[in-house]
């Protein structure tokens, strides 16, 4: 519970600070190989920029107040050719070559067969995540991406409606998700931890609330988690959970949401098979709590304006309690938060 | 050319200003003194009456200019209009066999007896009058301004009205409902009238008889929860309808529950409509059971099946014309504060015209389950 609360604080403050001071979402605090390469490139560019600026300032200073000799040297054809053409051509070519080499690796162009494949589809305004279980069956999830540490992850990025952009600054660069095309991105997390990502391409009204979390966990834990995640949903145990499931199906939630192992098999909205194991409700809009779930079901258009889920305002408080209890119970028994 | 001297021009302007001021002042004094008689018992002078009528007629004609008339010869439209006319219009305007109420006759102007004579209006002008009402005459505006479809039903009936005799009118307006003659004690002690003004059955049918217009929903066997929620939404103006709002707001919460239970307990009427096209039924079935993920349309059956929550209507055996009309209302932007409408409206807006046709035909071709087989 304490963990959940401190996590909520982190999420809330990182929304406010946009990553400053916290390292869950900052390209200046790289936590993955690709992010480190980008950070190195960024610092390199920054240092080189300072170097060029120093030369320009020095040349200007000499041109205005320097001795007659230094002004003569500056005006020589050789100086202009060296500093004005040769220097930029050589350095920019080197930088471009380095940049292309770097991006090539990031964009997963060589399709490493050992990489773990995860498909992420950008939707207005959430992330449809599909893992592949060891036996090859796809495992649908949403909004939270769990990856093994120190393993290259090959992301297949798609979009279902408009252009989105997938960016987890602590782990790597951003890549657009374009309807009708598949783009690729390779990320490798070096340390376990939670890294926040955001849609980085304006995609409509609730774009600012389209965030996600990448949770890097030790490879053995990840394998166990994926096995659990591939199982059908946990059957309701208590009375209230059973009533909740009855309401869930009766209210037609299954028209849009899937809970594997039940009649709910909708594909329009996020898969809820592991809803109770998630850390947020409304796609990273609010921390996952009973009250926030109820609020999203009855007042979702205020929480996340324009989102495609209609408000179910006719549900009465006892019904909402049962529904929330059922949704919170949807997690593999020994899943850790 | 003769020029007017400046001094004469000034005098002229002064006279005009003075004249206008005294007219305004005089008018105010007349109103303030209370000498003008507003009594409806006194009537207008003939000349005032002629001017008012002239102004009213031209105002209606001008304002109705942009309205596009619809085909009005459908029997369903006329029957629905007749049923509403009986409860909403006949009290003041009379009908074949229904005299204008003496109270209405004492209004100024007294409402025209439409069973005897009607000014020659175009369809669009009648539509404008029924929808907007007429200021200072007592003619009210349509209760639900967003329900043009209902207004057109009344216009369709008004076009038919001159051809009806008392028996034909009664048959149409009462929808085949037979009101037994009342005993003296009943007449003396109940509010029920032979006009059956507030009887649901005039439109929705009763016992084995379904609705008399295919634009009216079949209520037989619907869940009590849905019927009560719909009546409550009408009564509180959360669900717009110029026909249902006045009737539902007359019912107490207990009345609403009792009448909901009555219809919920009725067996579905008659047989389903024979489908016009098997392909349409098949397309409708696919949409109803699988949805159209590409257009973000969920399957209808996830909410409209026999084990769905009571607050959702069951659609099997519903009239295609009613369903298509309702879906089109949402598609064309009907906004509603009803909590279930808020769920359905965005879905309906995503439906194509073809899908509306298909899914309506599909549900109308299905057998409605008998009451009691539903999960309450």
C-alpha cells in the first residue's frame, strides 16, 4: 500500500515536472543501451557546438579588434576554405555517419532473431500491447509494458487511427507510429525499474494523457510473469466479485473489453484480463484504486475528455462497488504489483 | 430645381422628432393608465383582427421558406400523428366527432376547429406552426424541439384530417382501443374518458395487439427496469419527445412502475416482420453479433441480449421502421441527457445508413422471447 502511494506521488509529480529531477522519464538519465548512445551523441553535439561557437566568437573578436596580421590571416583564401568549407564538411559528415549508424541500430533494422518481440499499437488514447508467449500465442495487454532486463526488445510499432509516437526517454529514442505501416524500435533496459513513456506526436484531445510505463524486471521474473499473464483471468471468488462479473457481462463491457476465459471478448478497448495487476486506471491518468475505477466508469469524460468509453451513469453505488471489486480481482494470483 | 431653405428643413426635422416622441410617450401613458382592455371576452376590432391575421400569415410563410418538405403519405406516420392529435391537439382544435372544448372556444383568438376548416397552408408552413407555435395565440411550441420527426407525423395527419369522418378518426386516433361504456358511477367517480387521452395502448397496443404504427416501439415483454427508466427520463425531460414527455410527466412514480410491469408481462405480439431481403438480414446479423471493429462499432448483442442488464431494451421483434428512425435521430445529432442514450448515441453516430437499415431489418425479423425467459 505504501509502495502504491509513493508510486502515485512519483507519477503525479512527474506529470507536473515533465521528468525534471526524476529519472523515470528523462533522456539525460539514460537507463538503457540505446538511451546511453543517444545521450552520448547529445553531449557530443553539445560539446562540439560549444567548440564551434568559441571559434566563431574568437574569429569575430579578431576581425573587429585584432592586430593587422591576424586580420590578414583571417581574410586569406586558405582560412576561408579550411574553416568555412573543409571543417564543416568533414565534421558534419562524421556526425551524420555516426547518427545514421546509431539510428540504424535503434530502429532494429537488422531484426535480431534473439530479441524479444513486443507489438505496440497506438490508439486514441491508449497503447495496445501484445506479447508473444513462449509457445507463440499472443498475449494481449494494455498500457504497461513489462520487459526483461538486459535483453534486446524488438518493438513493432503500429497505429490504428492517427499518427502517434512512441517515446520512453530513459530507454531510447522516439519512433512514430503510422497508420498502415509498421515501424521498429530496439530498446534494452540495463537495470530493473519503471520508466515512463509518452505519446510524442499530437494525436487529438487527450494526447497529453496518453502515457505508458515500461517495467523492466529480471529475466526469470519476467518469464514467470509472462506465463501467468498468458493464463485466463482469475475466476471471481467472493460474492461481491461474482456480482461484479455478472454486472460486467450484463452491462455489455465485453462489447469492447476482453477478459480471457469469460464471454467478454471485445477488441475495441483495452484487454482487462490483468486489470487488477495494473498500476493505473484510465491509461496512466489516475493510480489504480477502487475509487478511481468507479470514477472512470461513471465520470470518464471529465477524467479523460473525449475518450471513447461511454459513461455508465445508471450504475448505482453498490453495483459500482461490485464492478470495481471484480476488476481489481483480475490478476494472476501471485502477480506482484 | 427648387431648394428647401435650411430653416424650413430644421422645422420639418423638429416636427418629426416631436411626433415620434409623443407617440412613444402616448403609448406608454396608455399602457400605464391601464385603459386598454386586455380582456379575452372583448375580442378585437375587425380592423385590428385583420391586421394581426395578415401579419401572422405572412410571418409563417416567410419563416417556413427554408424548410424542406418530406413525403407524408406513410400510414405509419399518419397513424402516429392521429394518436398524438387526440391527446395534444383535439382539446382546443376539435376533431371529427370531438367538439372543441368550450373553454378553448373562449380563448382569444379562439383556436380554429380543424375538423371543419383549415386555412390553406403548405406542408412546410404547417410544420413550422406545429413546431414553433404562434405567439399571443395560445398555440404552444412543440415540447421537444429536436424531434422534427414527430412534428412531421402530426403534419402528415393534418393532411389526412379533412377526409376523415367521426368513425374513421376514432378508429385511427384510438388505435383500435375499445373503451367500454362507463356506468354512471364510473363517469361520476373516475377521470377516465371515452377519448382515452392518456391511454398508452392507443399507440403501443395491449394484450396480443402490437403498436398500430411501425414508428412506435413494441413494449411487450421489455424489462421493467428499461420501461421505468425510459418513462422517468421522459418525465424529467432527459429524453426528448413531444409525444411521450407530456404523457410520462402526468404519471406518478408508482403509476410508471405499474404500467411498466403491465407491458413487461405481455407476450410479444404477432409474428416478426417478413424481412425484405435475406442479405440485409445476414449483414445485420453479422453487425449485431460481431460489430464492425474497423468503424469502432461494438456488437449490439453484447448489451441487447436476454441476459443483459434490465436497463437495456431487448430488440428482437422490434419494428424496423422504429429502430431505423431512432438510430437516425442519434446519427443526426440528437443529444439526450438520458444515461443510456449517452452510451448508445456515439455508437449510432458511427453506423452507416446501410448498417442502420441492415441491423433494423435483422432485429425486426427475429422472434422476441416470451416474458419470464429473461434474466431479471
